[in-house]
């Protein structure tokens, strides 16, 4: 438990800046490059995410070879250096370089999960993954509000310099963690799994990646224009719209500590149920014409999100038994990042052509797709006599 608390604290300190500051990118650019085009803020918003997606799998393979604790230390150092450089950047090109370092050398969530996989396995690992999602959502809820207070006082780019201290504090915690079992070469379990790949395991892994991609797409596509969506329902107060936006994450923070699904064999029902609730809530939001039902629908959306994350974490923890967890979590992290980036781009296209409710229609379709993939992976694929297709 002490190890888990230290990892969660380190991850929260890293995620606070990484998840909070992008919201204030327009203010940063107004100070650093006041004549820059408006679209640049959107590009820089997703730039660290793209860089993380490009490098996550490589960092994961290096973690399997040289140690998952070392990878966590690397991620925290990369974030600290990227934040410090962003705060001190004298011009826009240096600031862009800092964001690329932040994304390319970061990846603290995958690094934290990979390290935890060396300390616990099975249900205990699945529960640890629930808690790293908890720390990420806690950062998503708290960082915008606290950083907003600082930007109201005139701070913008300079905030990066101060916030670079947070991953350094996380680094102090990470250094004191117990060493993992990787000592320079892949472990025996990893070597065995590489030598004799399990075709059924490979098919399930690809299926889980498909579920992860569609789930993240379904959620992220509803983010960028949620304030505009609220205005069409008659909610003019941005603070109220922000609270409604955060509500699903608050539901996760409240529910997750109390939900303790015991057996891994039941994870597919948790996941299928969560995807079903999430998809239904997305469809309801696409149909809404006034703000009255929005609060309960957002709570329902949060319940679906919580169950989906818990079910997916248990399925991923089963895959972690095959070894090479650094690469495993790196690939899943990259999958989520690419999905989120695509969701943000498509949200903009749908918003311009069809209005702010259309991203929820796309979210519903992605949720249905995730349900179909999950049913194939967990139900059809488990029938006796099923032989996975050769191309998987």
C-alpha cells in the first residue's frame, strides 16, 4: 500500500500540469506570441499528446529491458525539464520544442502502470490501475480550477516554471520506490511469451486495443465543444457548464473506491455493462433539447465511464500476466492518445457542419462499435471450437 500511495502521488503531481495547462494555451500564446493565429492554440493543445503517442511504445520496450522504475524516473524528469523549458522559453519555437519534450519524454501514466505491474499482479494490479485512473481524474478536476485562479492574477507562461517543481517532487518519491525485477534484459516470462506467442492472447490483445480506441474516441469527441453544447440547451453560465462537464469525472472519484469487483472472470460483464450505459447516455445527450435532464444524464454517463474503466483495467491486467508490461502499457497509452487526437479533430469537423450535438451522435456510434468488439472478444471468442483468424 505504501508503494501504491507513492506512485499515485508521483503520478498526480505529474498529471496536474500536463492536464491542466493546455486549457490555458490561448492565454500563454497571448503573452508569448500575441500575433499568432488562433488555430495555433488548438495545434499546441494536442502536440504533447501526439508526441506521447509516437514514443510510448518505444519507451515501454526500453522499460522492459532496463527497468520500469527507471522508466518512471525518466518520465518525471522529462516532464520537469519540458515544463521548465516552456516557462523560460524566450520565443515560440523554443516553447514548441518544450511541448514536444513534455510529450515525447513524458508518459507518466504508462510508466506508473508498468512499474506497479512489477509489484502486484492479477486483481491487485487491476485495482492499482483503477487508482492511477483516479489520480488522473483528480488532476483533471482540480488542476483547471486551481490554475485558473493563477491565470486570473496574470500568470500564464511563467506558471510552467513554477509547476516544473511538481514532477520533481514526484521524482523524489519515485527514487525511494523498491527496485523492480528487471535488471537489464527481459525477464524469463517475457522471453517465454516472445518465443511461444499465444494466438488467442494476441487476438484478445488486439480486441482490447480496439475497445480502448473506440472508448477513448467516444469520450474525447464530446470534450472540445461541450460549452457550446451547453449554450444551445440554455446554460449561459460557464462555471455551471464547467461543473456539468466535470461531473462524470467526479462520479468516478466518488464511485471507484466503493466498487470492488472481485473476480477477474466477471470483468467482461462489467465492461459490457459500462459500455452499454455510456452509449445510452451519449445517445440521450444527442437528443436533448433543453437542460432539465442534463444533470442526471451526465451522472449516468459517469457511471458508464467508471464501469468501463474498471472492466477494461481487469482485462488489461490479465494480459499483463504474459509479461513485457512496459510495452503493453505503452501501446495502450499510445492507442488512447491517437484516439483522443482523432476525436478532437473530428469533433471540430462535426461541430462546423452539423452543430454541437453531432459529436454525441458520433460518440454513440463509437460506443456501439466498442460494444460489438467487446462482445466478440469476451463472448463469441470464448465459444468452444473457435479458432482465431490468421491475420490476428
